[in-house]
């Protein structure tokens, strides 16, 4: 399973409106999870089994709640039992077609 998610506090004390500190707390949870992941400017993608990914998401929400009583969470999942290492394999398949 691949799950892309974006998480941020709805409120911030930063005068410029930055949510970087709270988002960093969530990314720390992801890094400590041991799951394969990729972080981009808008989303973090996790790869693993349903229960282990959802446990990480819950911990991320808890981490961000330390910064705000209101948290925004967006998730998109690719649930494909029996497939692993798809985070890079999907991109590799597209690149192979583009290189033809």
C-alpha cells in the first residue's frame, strides 16, 4: 500500500504563518517509523501495510496536535495487495515509457 498524506496545524503562532515546526514534528514520526517514505514540498508518501501506516498517521496527528488544537489531514491511498516497493517502481515504469 502507498499512502500520500499532507498534515498541518490549522492555527499557528508564527508571525509569518509558517507551519514548518509542526510539520517537522510529523516528519520525525515518519522517519522513526522504519517505513519507506518520500517527502516532497506538498506530501509525504509512506509504503507499508494498512495497520502500520495508519498507526504512523495517528502518531503524526498527535505530534501536530501539540502545536494546535485543530489539525488538517489529507490522505490518498493506492491499495494493491501483493505488491511492494511500488514507490519507485511506478515512477520507473513511467520513465521507461518516456525514454522510448
